[in-house]
């Protein structure tokens, strides 16, 4: 409040009966919703009556033109049978409306010919409410999503209804990777799903390209190539079906031959080396020095490709000489992929950090303190990343592309 804005009117003139701005907002909103419901119901009724006028003629002079087919006998002759009340759920609450009914003069079957055309034959929830529920479900567990949906919009969907909605939308959307990918990144993590105590693997593959600059920093354009829960066979099948020029991965899977050029993640090389040194029995205080040596070889700009390979081989020999065979084997297995970023200047990603950002989002949503079914978590994560990468299409967009 600015100076001079208080106590400028007598109390009797300030507000009428204590009405404040929030109450006025609620009152006008309620009136708007009432008008919205009336307009919604009357518009649907008038549009159906106009269609019946064309198909069956006016009420006082019927002239059936055979434009309606009976679902039971296939008859073409019908007469009006009034209306039936229906209710649809929306983000503004429940909206009542009426559906026109007709009766077949041949078999006597009464049916509602406009139910399918209006989209209320199989469901009583408007797509706009479903899309709001999905936006919440990819960020929050199902029960809080249902509670927030009701609190913030007035829409009423149960947590089980939202789960079924996610399953249905996942079946409707197929991941369609481009046939030609310049830069691909692959990573895997475990989620608490299935019967095993440690859970199951989630495999994620994305395409990454440099985008426009924002606030002085380059952005990244990401596209979902693959997401699956379980073994790596579906992932490898997808990579084999598309042409990936440069593929960076963390080495957990053998992906040699699944792209023109494969690159081991430089950060993972040192991170994994510490684990292998532990398996070899090296004390914690001595593991850091070997990790630092490896990072100097991999990240130093002073090394040429030839010098880096020589230093890398010396480190392998040093580990073998100390009896650290598991750690040395880790470096040997990566030898054919580790320096491709130096040989190929067009290879932009020598680490998997862009996909690691997505894995953090994956873990944030998947770790809810409960065990998932494999299909349940796969459906949810599929919708999550399709929405994150703007590859998700609403029902309206699918019906009217472009």
C-alpha cells in the first residue's frame, strides 16, 4: 500500500456489507460458470435439433431421408424419441447436457445417433480435463495429482482413473525416432519395478542438437528416440533401425557397431574406475590419484591423440603391474572408443551430461516409495519424456494435425 491510500473514505462508504475483492471475484466466477453451463447445454441441444431437422424433417411434418442407420437391424427409417440427460466432467466441474434419441420404426430400437459424433459414447470426461490430469501425473504421484486437480480446477478424476488415462495415452502414442540422427546419447538406470529387489533397468536414448542461445547460453534441442523397461534388446533394435552418426554412452552396454562412431563418456570412465579399484582391494585414500591421472589424460588439451594414447597405455600397464587387473580391464575395454572425440572434431558430446539431466527427472518421478509394475512405469515415463521433448500430441492435435 502506498502512502496516502489508507483512511481516505469514511468507513460507511468503503465497502458495501463488508464485500472485498476476493468475494467479488468468487461471485462473478460463479455467475460465469452458470452461464457457461447453460450456453454449453443449449448449444449442444440446438445443434442436434438442427441436424435432426435435416435428417427427419420438422416435428409437425416428418420426412425421414434415411440418413440414420439402426445399430441393431440396419434399418434406415426412424422417428424422434425426445432427449436423454448426460453429464460430462470438465476442469470447471460437471456439465449437464442432453442427447437426442431416435427410434427405429422397423425393430423398435431406441438409440442416440449423435453420441459418437460428440465424443461422449464411450467416456464422460472431456479431453481438456484429461490433459490437465496428465500434466499433473507426470510431475506428481497419482493420488496427489487427483487431489490437486480437484482443488485447483474443480475437475474430479480418481487416482485410478488417472493411472488408466496414462496407460491409454501411452498406447495411443508411438515413439517415432527420425531415421537419421547426428548426435545420440544413451543411458540406463534402475527403478523399483518388477520382482527383483534392486528393480529393473530403464533404457533411455535421446537425440541432441544445439539450439538457439538464451540468456547468452546455448540451449539444447532434445528428441526421444527410445524408452524401455527391462533388458537392452529393444534399445539395440531401435538403434539398429536408425542411422546414428555419433553415439555417446556410459559403457554399461556394449554398443559398438550401433552407430558410425561410438564414444565412451569421459566422466563415467573415472567414476567407474574408482568402483573397479575398490573391487581390486585398493584403499580409498589411494584410488583418487588414479582417477586424477585418467582425467588428466582424457580432458587435457595439451595431449595430441598419439600422446593421449601413449599415456593411456602407460596407465593400463601401471595398473596391471600393481595387480589391479579388474581396473586395467576396464580401461582396456574402452580403448577403442575413448579417444574418438579427439579424432572427430564434429563429435560434440564426449560425456552423457545432457541425458543425465533427464535421468534425474526420471528418478525424481519414479522414486515414490512404492514398487511399480514394469508396464506401469514404462507408460508413465513414456508420457513424461514425450511431454518434456514436445513430442506429445493432444487429442485435438491428432484429430486436426497442422
